[in-house]
C-alpha cells in the first residue's frame, strides 16, 4: 500500500496483540494490563478490561508531552470534547486522566483489523466494501463535526475493520500535540501522506480537511494507489500542499471512483462535499445503505477479523494487580479511579404495546471453585479488585462497559455525548484520589456461557408475600428509555431511572449506554415470581456483568415476559417483570424497556 502510516498509534486496535515486555507497566490507574496493542508518536497503547470484563485500550501518553503544560491543557480539552461525540462508527473515549504524572486515555477496544494492515495483507478492498467503508467513515465524520471537533489525523491505521462495520479511532486527539514544545522543536504530529493541503502548510482547518483525508483513504482502499504517488512522506506531503498549482492525476482511477476523488481532493476546501453528501454518494454507487453491514467484509478480510476476535477471547477476563515487589516494572500507582462523563439525555415519553422481539437465553452461572487448585485462583472479589475501582463523589465514572464496545464494546463503544459536572480539583480532568475517597468495589460477576432458557415460565400469579420476605412496594411501573447517547442509571430501591445519571452513585444497580447494559449487582432471570425463586435465581444463575448492544438487539437478551431479579445496593430483593420492549428505531441502537417493579425486604441474616 502506498503512503505507509509512520508513527502510528493504531489507537484502539492494532495488529496481533503482543505480550507485555519487561519494561511495560502492569497496571495503569487501577486497570490491570493484559497485552501491548501498539506504540506510536504520542504514546504506548495497552489492552485491559473493566470489572465487567469489557476490553479497553489504554494509551499512556509519552513523558515528552506529559511535561508540556500546553499539551495537558489541549489534551484535556480534546478528550472532553471527544466524550460529547455520539456516532455508531466512532470508538468512544471512556476514561482519562490529564493531571497525573503521566496522562492516559481509555477507549473502547475494537478487536478488528486496521485498514492499513488489511491493505498490506490482502490488497485493495472489493468495490462494495470500499464504498461501504467510505460511507461509514463519512457518517462518523458527520457526527464528529456536528459537535465542532475535527479528526485531524484520519488515516488507514485509524480505521478499524470489524464484523459490524468500520470504526474510527483517535478523533480530535492529534490537536492536543499541536504547537507544543515537541512540535515547535521539530517534531511532527499527524501522517503527512493523508493530510490536507491546508494542514500541510499550517493553515486554518475546517471540516473539509477531514474530507480531503478521507478522499485519499478512498483511493488507497479501493485501488492500493495513492493519488500523489509513492514518494517519501515529505515528498508526498509537499505534493499535497501544492495541490492548487498541481492537482493529482486521477485519470488512472476507475470511472466510479473518479468523481468521488475529484470532489474530495479539490484544492479549495469550499468545493469539497460535506460528509453526509459523500456518504449518500457512496450509498448510491454501492446500491446499499451505509447501515446495511451484514456480511460487508468478504473473505479473507472477514476471516482475519474473526481471528482477532478469537485472539481477544483467549485472554484472561482480568489482569492481576501490579506486583508489590520483585516483579516487572509497574505503572503509575492506582491513584486515579476510572471516570466516565454522563452524556446529556434525550428525553422521551412512555410507550405501550411494544412488540416482544427482544429476549435472550438465560446465562448459566459461573461460580468460582470452593477449593481451587494450587496455585489458588482468586475469588470473584479478588478479580474485581484488579479491575478499576468505582469512584465516589466524582460525578462521573467509567461506564465499565467497553470496554465495549463492546466488548468490545464492539464497539465499541463506540457512542458518546456528554455534559460535564464539577467534581475535580478545580484544574479540570481528574485528580489524585485518596484511598478513603473510593467506595467499596462490587464483586465482579464472572462471564457465563449461554444456556437454554429455563423450562419453567414466569408464574402468572402476583408476587407472593412470603413469611420471611416483607413487601416494600409492588408492581410499580418502571420505564427505561433507549439510551440515545446518554447514560441511563437505574436505582431499584428508590425506584428511580435517571436519563443522565451518575455511574459513581453507589445506589445504582445497573446502567445503560449504547454499547451495553452493565450490572453493578448480580442480575438474573427468574423462572417464577416468588421471592424465594427470585433469590435462588440470583444466587445460582446470574447474567453476565454486561450485556452488549448486539446481545440486546440481535440475540434477544431481554424480552417481554422476562423476570429479572437482583439484590440491591441496600440489600433488598428486587424483581422487574418486563412488560414491553421498545425498539429504538435506529439500526444499531439498543431498545428501551417497560416493566413492573416489586421490592422485598429480605429476612434477617440473609446474605447480601
């Protein structure tokens, strides 16, 4: 492929995962590290998991940047802006710290194939896949530009090919390094072969700059040939900067591609198409909508993506904490708990009569052995302690999700729009946290394998008043809207559903975002509606700690008629009977749910 991506971070995805080296940290801010993803101009990227076992990519910023106050200021500004972006083809920023000794950034991890790597391995994409890729990336840019952010470093290595479509990573982050001491002293941020003319000469940048970069990517993805030739990075960058005087020769490109390139590679930014217009053009050429991604990748690309997914599955659910002494070099001490910014919610009213089209097989329990073999395996609570701890009174917390994308997060998740609350040290970003500030970590629920649905159907009778369980309230309506870019938190004790909630709230039993529904307390499907049966389901057959959006949309994870049970943060027993499911109306967004909630006070001495 022409125009290699020098100094590529590969953001949230990369080539085959590599083992941690002796000099790599084993933990970053409470995230146990599992593998090295990549390294580039701005830092090293590692794979970790949240307590819900969602994979995340953590980028540790290089110390050269960490020592530059201007970089820190811009880094914080760009990360905050990035968390406001919501778009299906965008890998979301989930967590960060700008105030620590060495800043870091956490995003959802996409177990896919970077476009540059795919092109090197298999050559140009077939026409339909190339058009689909450009259309999806254009839609992603549309979302980014809508909140006033530019990508600034769009290149093949920042586009991940996954089974559910292409994903764009690292949007907006390159700006943090502009005009820092490192760049002023001769360093260079960005990839010259995929910059716009105005970017190459240091001019003012607008959304059209990203469109130019996407035009270059379209040419390379579809044909393997860069419009400005095969020269060195500096040579190609010089030719791009001189586009107004010497435009690229596009005569050798296919007829279907030439109009697209002529528009996107126009020297005048005002003459380039808007991202939405470009997406529609690709959809017309391809004869399918950008959202129609079923089987979008042919072989051998699809097989390579599946291999990456399998590689992720082989990794442990969580990494051990950094060794106290004598081990490999550890990263920063866990002085920063993960944070997540609650996005602004889009309000919506209740519904009725939604079709019962979403449901899921009950998950089999995954219990740690009572007497593990030597060396002893850590119990669930120990595994949880290796994952990021929840943050108290911060106003924002990592939506463990991710990392979902889910897990990813497929992503990845990617999804974000956000409003920021006060809750830092007054300097912005996150601050060092004292141990006493942290709430207790909820025990992690081990991932479970799908099993058959319970043969017994939920009982039609009303929830019973047991001699040992006391009804606190019964059949209260509970409405959980589709998460349209927001973080929905659910407190089953209150009961209360907040469309723009705070995940650090210890009263919350679960939260819901575009990538997944995550449970802080064990949640199970019950075959009946008595408190005894409900409690037994929690103890013996909990669901996974997180249900991905794919599971909720395609795999029928929760359907009308399901009976969900959980022991709440206050030690009560909650039962939510799902009465209807409301599809979001958007292809890749999960649905909403309506139900009836019953809460019991448990018998004295019942385990929490």
